[in-house]
């Protein structure tokens, strides 16, 4: 038996990169096991090209000296022309050679034996090798990739692998030459395999359950599919009956395109421009039939062939079914981990819940790579995630160690981010003050701009709408961009603006939920350039998806409205309560953009059925929730708002929404008042502590007059509409967050009661309607008009946004539906 400080299991990109980083820590004995790049060499098809681009295909190392360029220079192994930053993707065999070269440089003493067991042994772990040898290690880093997670749909259970196999079981598809092969799946590995089968002489056909074909880098046919609308889709697909995937095929068949009206041809050509690698893959699949939105119903062995029946009634008998059905992470499938360890790892749907340093709930046990995606975002599924993962691991382990280790850590930090180095150097050498980037410039963004601007903080506003905040005297930069809806594109856009305007170390403020999700998911990339107060995905997913929010609230004893999650119309039978109901999305952005509403009311079961079908068509059936409708308008709605850090509220405020627009399911408050309600503080802080929340947050509640309980409706992990009320009541939320981000001391404070905020442009029509309906007394309304303290937009000291709002009102009403 030998001993060491850290055992790394795996010699793929993650294991090798982690080893290269940890070997920088003096006196830390690190042992690394695994066959170098074996998954890439054995489980990916010959002839494949990487889907990640040149920059994203670099395995991170602490000195940035083991790059693809350095590999080319050192080995004379020139990658195909057009590599580098240009379009042509990296071939698989070159990437394997690069990984093996990296291993020889960084981990020359790699031990290629297999690990068959890891057990906890008091202060650390006992690692068991396949030849019976053992290693005692203080920490274990698992970086064994996704091979054990290959997903086979249950319909194919029991079929021999000669008839149905997973894509990961093959290296060379040429053995299928002359055979009929049905490829199941619409993702990258299915498509790439179909292209290789076709090129290798097989008769390939693709069937995908999804209605969209995902090409590369988030460029999905979905973009096109959604952009076209149902009528055009019908026209478009009728001639070929191939579903959205057919667009690329159509573009490659000029005669089909010519049948379409001119304007549509132009639009298609314009929209069909996509990343070169995706375009290239689409071209390779031009002659491969694809069927989207189809499910496999039955699978039968038919002699030496397989009979497959689809849900449209069609059947085919093929020589082989290739399952491009991807991978499903489940830590329990890591067979070498003892049962005791598997049970001790906190997990969510098979994904380990990880802490900084990618440490599991078992102290000293770290998991890198794709399983870290639930906690640290989708980047962890790709080679480019090695940068964040290795640094995080290094910082964690070095930070826990000796002073010497910390010095090493600082050296590494001083090296700065791996990408955008040139700009980073310029930024570091300049003495520019730190500012804030506000993403979204409506009245909510304006509140942030004014709060920070008053403290002389420079501000850059990024928006995809004609918004009012850019007219503020405090806005120092304003950038209009095309769209901030798609998460990955938003992140790219924000990074691009940050680099172009040299906004290094500025603090990011999202104002919409989808931007919060994007920042949380891609936090590792963003933190290379910005200060990102948005918490990591591990925390944000509890507020982003209401299914998570309600589940946790129920576990914590926080009341919530009675809620059902039907998967289809038949499941509505399970809604055993009396109408009225409210239909709401689990993820509100998907629904709000499509319907401009926060929820729909169903007064009876017929309406419930109809509305469920409409809602399911918008967001998918799994995302529609049915709730018992709590009676009462805005006056029954309350909110707790805070700057929360390390388990306590540094700044807090409780309000009553006196009026909201629309009155029943208010998308936005129009008249709000601060109040004292300690119960809401207790409930909210319990929730925020449970998810270890950091940052600005608003929790919305409704008082149920039937049982007197305050029921949690929603949690917003960002600033909220009326946050500008805060400074008037003694709590300047945006500035508190900024001060904390730049390392200043922030004094705890609580809002005083009785301060009111109004948004006149929406409150006036809301109040008039209520007066006409007899729900509001006009004397009371005039009283509120005379006495409110804070107006959302109009300000004597910063008048232009108010004037801009009046001018932009028709545009904003159309765009947002108010
Ligand atoms: C078809 C396909 C195409 C892909 N294309 C791309 C792409 O273009 N770009 C991209 O960034 N990502 C791509 N990926 C994702 C890619 O797999 C991961 O980014 C990458 O492999 C993750 O590296 P890893 O180190 O976590 O795992 P792996 O590369 O799988 O390495 C696992 C290592 O663990 C070792 N190991 C496993 N079990 C044991 C054990 N019991 N004992 C000792 N050693 C063990 C293996 O020998 C290997 O060395 C693709 C994935 C697939 C399936």
C-alpha cells in the first residue's frame, strides 16, 4: 500500500488538467490513474470532427503553455488548413494526439491501471487498483467522464447489441456499409453518427422524439422553426414532410425552395446562415431522411433484423438500430464508488450537488466533468470547462493547505484569465474606476442606474429594447443589442461588450429572469472578466423553476398554494379541488413572452382543459402548473426583499402591493407600501438560508383569507420592479450589493414602514378601472396620489427618462402588453 495527498481518477481532459494544476502545489503528492484520452480514442467515431471550436478545445493548464498551438509547434503535427480561429473544426485524431502530448508534458508518471474501488477510511479514502494494489489518499478527484452514463431507452432493453447498440460502443461505422440503419436521437452524436454511416456506405435514417434538431453550439433548427410561425411551417414542410430538420435540406434543394414565395425564400436564406461547423454537418446530412417529433412505439426482433414501429403508424425493418440517445448522469453508476459513499453523496436527479472546489457532500471527494453540470452549469460537459474546474479545485485545495500553497495560488491568479489575454493586460494596467453593467434598461434597470450613479459609479446599460434607462444622466455607456433571450448568446454578447469597452471587473446586474439563469449557468466564464453577484446555478435553480421552489418550501414548512403538475389532459382528473384555478408556468419567462401574462384563470373544468392545452402548446405540458386560486387582489399580496449574504439579511424590506397590473395576477406592482411583518422575514430567511443564497432577492406571498396563511408564490433572484423604493425607506439595495462586490463594509439596515412607491403610467389606468368597477374609492386614490414618496421613473433631478417613457409608451405597450 502507498499513500498520497490526492488521487485523481481519469486521464481525459479533466483529469489531466486537474493534475497539471495540482502539481503546482508544492509538497502535495498527487497520483493520477487512467488511460490517456481513452474515451476519445475508443468511444468516438473515426473521422469525427470536434463540435467545439478551436479556443474551446484547449485543455486548461496553469501556464497556458500546453495549447493546441504549442502542440503543433512541438510535434510538427499540423492541424488541417483552416484551423486556428477560423471555421474548420478540429479532427478527432488530432485532438487525441494533442491530449496524449499534453499528458506526456504534464503527467509523465501517469499510472494506467484501472481503479476498481474507492472506500472511505476514516480520515480519507482507500483506493483499490485492478491488480489488487491499494493507495491511501486524503482526497480523491473523480474525472472519469460519461462512459458509464450511456442511455439506452427501455424499449431496447433485451435486444442484443448486434441489433441495437449505443453510439459510444462504436469506433468505426464502416462495418455497416450496405446495411439499413435507423439512428435514434436528434442530438449531436446521433447526427454525427448518421453522417458517418451515410459516408461509410450505410443506408441511414434518423428518427428524433424532439420537434427540433439541435445542430451545434445552441444553433438549433428551433430558431428557425419558432421564427416562422405555424402557417409558414405548414407551407414549408408540406412538400417534403421532414419537419424542422428539413430546413437545411430544403436550402440544399433549390427546386423545393423555388416553390416558396419570394419573401420566404429570402427569409430562409438569411436565417439559414449559421456556424460553419453546423452548416457543414447539415450539408453532410443532406441525403439522410430525418423524422422529427416521432416516438418509437414498439421494437421487435424479426429474424436477423429489427422491426420498429413509430407513433405515426409507420414501420420499418432495419438491420440495426443505433441509439444516439446520449448520456444520463447518475453517480450511482460509478461502480468503483462504495455503496456507503454513493449514499453519502448528496445528489439531484443523479447529479452530485457540489460545493466550491467541486467537492461533493463527502469531504475530500471531488467530481469533475459532466456530472458537475448541475452545480456549475453546462460548460462542465465540454473541454472548455477544464479551465474553471481545475482552477476551482486548485484554489480549494491550495487554500486549505500551507502558506506556500496559497502563494502558489496567488501566482496563478496573477496570471489572469486564460482567454482574451491581450485585452485583460490592457485593462489591468489602466486605473479605470470599477463600474456596473446593467443588463436591461426599463424602469427596474433605471432604479439601479440611479442608485449607483448617485454614488459616482460609471454605468453601462445593455438592452435589446428601446428602453428609458439610457436617457439617465448617470448612464455613461449604452449599448443596443439584438436579443437578450437566448442564454448562451446573452453571455457572449455581454462578454463581447465587456471586452470591447474594457469593462474589466465591473459588476453585472441582471434585470430579467432569463438573464439571471444565463449568468448563473455561465458564471465560470463570466467571472473571468466581470464581478458576478448572481449566485451559481446550484442555488439559482431553486428559484428559477417553481417546481423546485415549492418542493423546497414544503420541505421547510413554508406554506404554498395547493399545486398540481399534470403531464397531460388526462392527469387533470387528479386536480381534486373546486374551481377557480390558476394556470401558471413552472418557468415563467417561457410563458410570459408567449402570452404577456403571468397566469390564466380557469373558472370551471372546461376552461381548465382548454387553457391547459393552450398553455401546454406554449411551454410544453411538463411545465404547466395548476394552482388553487387564492382569492383577493393586490392588497393581499406581500413581498420580502433583501440583500442576503452568509445566511442573514444585510438589508431588508417588507411591502404590501396595494395595487398591481393586471389586478388579479399582477405582472408588475403599480403602488407599493413598506410595512412591518416579521413573519414574512422569518419564512423568507428560512428559505434563503436553505439554499445558501447570496445577492438581491424578492419573495412574493399572498395572504389566503380562508386560512390566514401567507403562501409563497414566487422568488426572484435579482432586483424587482419597485426596488427604487428602498433608498426612500433607508435601504439602497443596488448600492449595497455593489459595495459588497468591491469589498467595502456594508452596514446592516432594515426599511422603515409607511413609505410608498408608485409607477404612474401603469397605476393610473389600473386605478381608473378599479374605480369604475367600484373596487377603489376615488377619494382614497387621490389621497395616494398626493402622498406617495417615490415615483418609479419621473424625477426632477434626472428628468429625461420620464420624458422618454411618455414618448416610448406606445412602443412599450405593444412590446410588453401594458
Ligand atoms: C460523441 C461526442 C462528441 C463530443 N464532442 C465534444 C467536443 O467537440 N468538444 C467538447 O468539448 N466536448 C465534446 N464531448 C464531450 C466530451 O466527452 C467531454 O468534454 C470530455 O470527454 C470530458 O472529459 P473527461 O476528462 O471528463 O472524461 P473522458 O475524456 O471521458 O476521460 C475519462 C478518463 O477516465 C478514465 N477512467 C474511467 N474509468 C476509470 C477507472 N475506473 N479507473 C481509472 N481510470 C478510469 C478513462 O481511461 C479516461 O482517461 C463529446 C462527447 C461525445 C460523446
